[in-house]
């Protein structure tokens, strides 16, 4: 007798799972995972690309928390995480097929990040 069985999901639309893993404190990694339908994912995909491309280096994540964002970011016991470890995105289509999603980092210009920060400092 099997202890479990696999059931094909009954999706009516594509489902995206987004996991963001970040370093909270000296190797304490915190993960936040959210599930989005396709239209919700389309609303946040540019933020995910910006996060990965412009705030992906060590200790840059602290600057991301100072921007307006709509994605669920990981927080540790001490508050904000300081460094992004990785973003993992998967899609399950209407037929139950599972895909890895690769972000096109060429669609975002990180220079805009610095312009925003400069204008905030001037205010």
C-alpha cells in the first residue's frame, strides 16, 4: 500500500511560486515564498528583476527595503535581511506541467536605482 499519491493539480490558470532567500545575520538564511496567479506575477516581475539585478550583491538588500515594493520580502528575528542569496521562481501551467522561470535581467537598468536614491536625498 502506498503512503501517498501524486495528484495532477486542477489549475484553471498558470500559478507562479516565488521564493526569496536572504541572509539575515551571519549565515541565518530566511525564506519567504508567495504564490501568484499570472496577472499578479506580471505586476511584480519587474520588481523581482530589479531586486535580483540591482540589489543582489552583499549588503545591498538593505537599500531595497527603503524603496516602495509589493513583493513579500524575508525578515529575520532582528528585522530586515542584509543580503539577497537567491530568487527561485517556478510556474505550474494549466496542464500541471512544472517550469523553472528565468528572469531576463537585461530588461531593467540599475542606473534608475541611483537616480531614485539621489532624488530622495535632495528632498
